[in-house]
C-alpha cells in the first residue's frame, strides 16, 4: 500500500472539472476528474470526518467545538507544504487527451480515527485513499482553493487558507 506524498487539485476550464491528482511515495501519480456536485459530496465527507475528531466531538458547546476545530486546522496547515510543485507534473497541453476518468461513485467510512474514501469512475480503477485528520485538513484546503479558482462558489464557514494567509501553488 503506497503512502500519499502529494495532493493536487487543478481546474480544467475546458471540461469544467477539477483534476484531483495524488502522488505516492512510489513515484506514481493517479488522478480522477471531479464535477462540482461530486466535489460537494467529497467535501461533506471531509466535514463529517473533521467533526468526528475526538477532541472536537466531546465538547458540549458548538462554539467550543468550532474553536478547537479551527485551532487544529491552523496547526495542520502550518505544517503543510503548499509551495512544492507537483512532482513530475509537466503541464499537459489542453489539446492532448488525458487518461483520467470522471468520478462517478463516492464511498467513505470513518474507522480507526481515519477517513477511508473511494473515488470511483463508472468503469475501471479509481482512487482508494486513507486520510488522517491532518491530511484531511490539507486536502480540504486544496479542494476549496481549486473550487474558488473554478468560481464554483462553494461555501465554507472559514477559508483556512485566507485565515492563515497561505497560498497553494499546485
């Protein structure tokens, strides 16, 4: 089982889709195309996982839960590296077709303090990913940043990148 080394989400204006790519420690890159509707489902799964954090879920007041969740997000984003370009990512000309398939089915479960996500196309191989809370915060920020570039107007309570004055280059 390969570990995630890098995550990238880029907007493809011609297709009106996000390309989610995951680089592994085995120097492989896998990608899948996401529609706006599919992205909303994925972000919902990530939000449910964030809310399941034991440090957050055990607090009585909603404001305390939000404060702890915000603090943990800031800590995770401070440790994340958004500056390194996606490894082996030479920009592909838009006229060259890609072999990335469109995401069709999303399944996920929270088990053993991890989020297990399957992003599946209609036919063929998809992506099976496992996130801890720190990686989930980073991928959520990356997806929100890509959606903003797409002008998809996906609402987030607080944009963690703006809050931290961070930018994502890849």
